[in-house]
């Protein structure tokens, strides 16, 4: 079975900026979740920290997939982390 090609999205500069900000937020959320894990005490906090890490990773991956579908000029994007 062949994979269906994903259609490239065309979005405005404003939407691109919003997506960039969401990706930046997702990276920060991921870093915070990892930091929380480092200081977690007890099984409940460790479990919750793992949940936070997995959720943050999924959100980041989803946003990156969305950004890859954008039919735009990548070099015009400012850095995500910074």
C-alpha cells in the first residue's frame, strides 16, 4: 500500500510566527518536565513527571510535523530556541 502524500500547507506570516512561538513554548515545556523529573520524590511524582515528559514530547513532535507541512521559506524563520 502506498503512502498518501501529505499536502503542503500555505499559511500567513502571522500564522508562521504563532507556530514558531508554539514550538518555542513546547521546547520550554519539555525542558521543564525533564527538570521536574530530576527533582521528583516518590513514585507518584516520578510517574507524574514521566507523564509530563511524554505529553511535552508528543506536543513538540506534533508541532514539528505541522511546521514541516508548511509550504514556506524555512530560512525566513527565526530560530526556535534562543
